[in-house]
């Protein structure tokens, strides 16, 4: 329809059908044109209303099916001057349009289109504001985050993202990652609580002691920093390595055994072990002098605590607690 509009202006340069020659538009006094044409306005303002208006002439030149919709649109203008200005604006807009490329156009044509509508010429020109930290300084990305950000720039440029589309994509990834981390943290907290509940039921009053044994064993054999990093790793379902009940029970046993071994070593270093051995030998000798075996009940009651102190057993009371499941 608008293409017709720019053709219609040619009507102003020639008389309508049945008009006379070049003076058919009327003379300066507004006389009738020759050759049976309509009366002219003699160069007066076309909005003055004496002759047929520009819009009426254009409507008359259209096929009958187009006249009504054209008239409804054109009558929205107060004067022919306003109508003409609108036509010029339409023409200017049409000339400044950005043609949509075809699927089989050359890549450079397609890239050129996207650059006109907002895609940077190079991937490195994409930008995003990550906000500020609690100290008021801009949030700095770590090495992994910075590498991912640069990869997303390349991806966005390859797929013709405009700058607003790129920013929206980064924002979505940020928010989605935050939601995932919240869900993972919640799952990890549930798994840790379940593990603690299980161990408390199994260990009873020895729970705290056995946790200490487990922690000591982990630090002794793995190193403090190494164990801290390993303990925070998450398994399937959100369970942290350091909270897994099977591993905690194993470390508690190792820690209790290691603690007993250290105690025995200290006893040997201080001479306490030799004193205990001497006391054991003395009781056994008394039993034999009495004509009884050291395993007899009255001698056994005296010997058992000494043996347990010298050679700790699973159910000894050393190092705090009986150690159910922990030694």
C-alpha cells in the first residue's frame, strides 16, 4: 500500500482522465481547466478546501477495494500538509530500514544485519555488570569464572547475540547457578543431618568422642588442609565426603586404634609399661604359690585391668568411652 502512496504523487504532475492540457489545474484566478477538467485552485493552499483535496485525488486513483481502508487512514490527518509530511516520514523510515537477510545469504551479509541491530563487531566487546561486593568494590571473577565468561562471549558472537541478548543470557546463567547452589546446599544439609542421626543411634554416648577420633585420624594421615578440601567434596545426592557415615566410622576406628598405640608408646617411653608388667608378674607368681592358675577368678580380676591398660582392647574404657562402632 505504501509503495502505491509514492506512486500516487505522480498524479499531482498530470491531469486526471478527461482533463485538458497543462493548464487544466486552473489559472491563478481559479478558473476552470480546459478539456473538461475539474476546477483548479490556482496555486492556492491545497488545504483551503476549494478544490478536491490531495487525499481525495489519491483515493479516486485507487482500485475500488482499496479506497475505503485508504480513506479511513488518510482522514486521520487534519490537513493535506500533515498527510504529506507523514508520507515523507514513511518514505524516510522505509529508506532507513534494515533488510532481513535470507537463509542463503552470505555469512558476512547475515553478520552485517545483526551488527546493525546491536551485535558487537567482536566478541570481546560484549560487557556485563556483575555488581559490587559487600566492600563496595566490583565483583571480581576467579580464573574459572573468567574463562567461562570469555567462552560465553565467543558462543554469543558465533550465534549473533546482540548486547542486550548477551546480558540477558549472563543474568539467566547467574540466577540459575544460584538456584542450583541453593538446592545442592539444602540437599547436603539434609544428608549431613541423616548421617549424624545414624551415627548417634549407633554410637550413643560415644558419638562426640568418636567424631574427635575420626577427625584426628583424618588430619594425622591426610594433613589438615588436604582433609579440609577432601571433606567438602560432594557426592551424589549432596552428601559431603567428610560426612559420609561409612567413612566417618572407619576413621573413628583408625583414630581410636592410633590413639591407643600412641598411649602405649608413651607408657613404654616413660617406663610405666615396665611397672605394669612387673605388677602382672608379681600377681601371677602369687597365684602359682597359692597353687592356683592366674586365670582363676580372684587372680583374673586383678590381672584384667592391668592387661587392658597395657594392651588396650576394643571395649576398654581408655581414651573416653567404650567406643561402640568406633574401635
